[in-house]
C-alpha cells in the first residue's frame, strides 16, 4: 500500500510547477511529495464539505422531504464553532507539550470529531427516511441526531483545517508561506472534485441503504487519510518544549488586538465577510434548485459540486498567475466578486430561458469568482499578519469566512421556506423562491465590490513593505 502511495506522490511531484499551482514551494528539505501527503487532510475536508453541502442537503430536502429551513439550520450549525478558529489557531501557535508538538494534537482531535459525526449520521438518516426497522422511531430523534452529526463534522473540519494549514506554514520559510497555503487549498479543491464525482457515481442508483454505506466509508477513509497526512510531519523536540514552557506568551485578547490593529485589517475582514456571504448562500440551494427547477437526479446534482469546485480551481490558477506577476490582491478579490454577479444572474435566468446549459455555465462562473475572491483575500490576510501569528491570522480568515457562510446558508433556507409557505403566493413557480435568494447574493457581492474599492494592498502591507515582494504568490 505504502509503495503504491509513494509511487503516486512521486509521479504527482514530477508534474512540477508547470502544471501544478504552487508546486515551486517544494525544496530539497521539504519535497513536494511530503507536502502533497500533508495535503491529504484537505482532501478529507473536501470530502466532508461535498457530503454535507453537495449531497445530504439535496437528499434531505427532496428525497426525505425535510424542510429547507431545518436542513439549512443543520448545515449552519458548524457556524457555532467557526469563531473559535481564531482561538484554535492561537492555541496551536502557543501549545506546550512534553514532546514539543504543537499542531498534530489538534489535527488528531479534529479527526476524531469528524469520525464521530460521520458515525452518528447514518442512524440519523435511517430515522429520517423511515428505512427498515426505523420507521416507527420518533422523527425528533432523527433530527436531533442529524444536527449533532453535522455539528461534530463541522467542528472537526474547522480544527483540522486551521491547524493543518498552520503546520504547512511551519514547514517552509516565511517567504513561501502564502504559496504553501495556496497549495493546500488547491488540494482541497481537488479533493472536492474527486469526492463529488465519486459520490455521484456511487449514488447513481440512490437508496437510503446505499447512502449509509457511502457515509460509513467516508468516516473510515477520513481517519486513514488524516493519519497518513500527519505521519512524521512535525518533529519531536524536547528542547522546543522547554522553550515553550519558559516563554511568556501573550493572551488571546492581546494577540487579537495586535492583529486587528494593523492598518486595513478590519476593513479587509469585512470585505471577506460580505463576499463570502454572497457566494455562500447558494451552497444549500444550488443542488435542490437543479432538482426541482431543472429536473436533475441525485447523481447529477452531486456532480454540480464537482463543477463548482472545478471553477474555483480555475479561479485559483488565474489568481496564482496574476499575483505572481505582481498583481494587486485587493483588485483581484474585487474582480472575483464581480465575476460572481453574472454567474448568479445566469443561474436565475436558466429556469426561464436556455435551461440546464445556462445553469451549468452560471455555476462554473460562480466557482471561478469564488476562487479568485478566496485566494486574493487569503493572500492579503497572510501579507498583513504579524510574523509570529500565522496560526491566528489563518484562524481569523477562516472564522470570518466560515461564520458568514454559515449565516448565509441558514438565511437562504429560511427565505426559501418563507416564500414557499406564504398562502398569498400559492401557485408560485418552484424556481422563484430560489431565484429570490440568488438575487440577494448578487446584492451582497456588489456591496463587497464597493467596499473593496476603498481598500489598497499598500495600506495593509505598509508595516511590512520590505517583505511584500518576497511574499508574492506565484
């Protein structure tokens, strides 16, 4: 097994910078095969996101007839944990252990949360679907168990991703930290594409029993891949442990005040929140929209996630080239938000005009816009961070993004259900409630564009102007 794994990683490494974004971050001390192995934690995160957002939301809304408000609430439950990403990142920066390990203990805890959530989920779906002997079980048991499962998986994703990205930055020089984070997110997108295609193939002939088997397989694969990812990635050092014990670390409140005190950081976080809110509301409704408005099957709507992730990967590749040539991260983020506007407009018009072709084109365009926006704002956040607070800055970026995405998901489901349930709107076309939400997203993206006009890379990087050139992402 390990021989096959090593062979696959070596062949991927041979692709090199020409075909693989951010591959030039590799060095003789930290080869690309090692970075790709570490990036397997992002693959498991991608699997979880596809399962929750790309498959289960459509199945629960369409096949299991669960109200979209409840489904959106479940998908938004991880938002309860999202603000803690800043604390997780800070704790992993300052964690003291006997062996000098800082990041791996948190990654392992997050893995156990992910596994626990996936372990509970099949039984919750059994009750919700009335499958087999579960037909007589109270429905509230299924709903509460599903909510707990979503919360555990979401918490695990937040912990694993935040500390995993911080571990990746520990392995490379400071000038290459934005590159290695970019590489990790490229692998996240690859994981989402592969997972969406695999889930679509496995669920071609949908049944509750088949869905349960897929979830159970995802639980086992998550533990296996995360163990492989962290194996021998963080060196044990009793000397580092002693230094961590005697070093006086600032409190979280002090570290946070230092971070947001940098010029432009607060405004940047607001732009990230608005843009993420604009892109994120569609997560819970895109697949059900395809099923109800355009007649897509479960497998076809699951593949939409692959298309969306492919668009995001294209956006990342474009951002890599533009920023590598000295482009402005803020201007690129503004362009990404602008690309999302016609993308959502195409999705709205697809139910009235061209149909599936325009819907798929709009989905791809929103993916490209999200990729441009996400990579640009991530790069801007890293550039604005203090040298010794990478974990905290990554946590702040992730917390704002995850929180706004969760709120957007919940609001999208609520708006959709309110419109469906209004008796005054009886006879409403099935696609209309979805189109209202997509129109709201366009409004938030335009707000992000307007606020980003007042942001400048120079303002946010003023405190580290001498480092700017060396931190450019190629």
